[in-house]
């Protein structure tokens, strides 16, 4: 196992332990009975990016999502068009998100499925993470571990950190509430001959408006090259991991 992946595993285990402790505390001291809540969103984006790699060959995507929450428990189902398989991806998952002071922990299982694909590429990931949020600032750390990434019989591990700042008393043109945010992550794979490790990042500006709408412009990039043992091996595209700007519109309901 790579040293980075071993380090990510230690962080993941620590987050898991902290989340379980926080969950027990939240359950024991909840003042109000939890309520079952159903919500959803619809996203339209110029490119479906997954860890800074295109999943639509640099083409637009439409992505609906439905979320169910009950206290610290949550579940979701999400979909998107893709450029591989039968052109569709449906993901779902469930977990817990207990809160301790200003930190919200997350432990959950995420399943990625590709209905109708000739090859069974479905796989799952264990997500562990935490987000500290206070005032206009938020700082997050998340780990994603899979025992069988893309059904290729290799384990994978991704560790990513994020930071965001919402301008608390400034509305752009007296209409938009701006937030700047960035993410830096590393994806490790068990077998470098099957898939290469890579570093990925993004940074952008989100403008919230009309209570339920947001517009986002974001820069994505990786350290993968265009050679046959790098981006081509990961995506079958020479330029699928290149730097790019992506625009997104999202509405929640």
C-alpha cells in the first residue's frame, strides 16, 4: 500500500471514530424529535467532472437528485448522463451526519451504478469526513475508500480537503450572495499498472440567488499527462484530465 493511502486510512479511521462518538452523543442529548424531510435539486453543467476528470467527454450534463433526512440519518439518489456505458449513471447512498459543536461528521456508503452497461462497472465507496463551519468560513476533510474500484479488482483511496468563504454582508448587484471555495485531493490506486495515482484540484465562485438558485464558475485540473499510462489509461481520452473552466446552474426544492 502506498504511504499516502496508508495516511489516508489513518485519517479515515480517526474520522469514523469521532463521528460514531458524536453520533452517540447527539442521539442521547437530542432535545426535539427528528422529522423526516424530503428535498431535491436539479443541476445543469457544461461538463460532468468527477475528481477533476470529465465523465461526459467535455459535454454538458443534467443531474437530478433527491435527498431524505431523519435526524442525523440521510439517504440520497442521484443521476447524470455520461459518455461511457449506456450513457447513464445512477448513484445512491446512506449514512449518518452527527454534529459536535461546529463540526459536522459524515460516515456513509456510496454506490455508483451504470445501468445497461455491457461491463459491470458498478462499485461502492465508504465515505468518512468532517466539516468545520463557523460564520462565513468552512473547512472540510473527506476520505473515499473502495474495495473494488470500477469493478477492476483494485482498491482505491481518495483524500481531499476543501475550504470555503461566504461574503456575509455583501450582495453583488444587490442580488447575488457570493462564495469562493477550493478543493485539493489525491486519488490512490492499489495497482499502478491498472490505474495511475493522481493529484486533483478545483477553485471557483458560487453566486446564490432567489433563495433556491445558484450559479457556479469553476476551474478544474489534475497532474495527469496525456500519455498512454496516464489520462488515456484512466479515461480513454488524451485530454479528459486537462485544465478547464466549467459553468453550473443549480436549483434546490
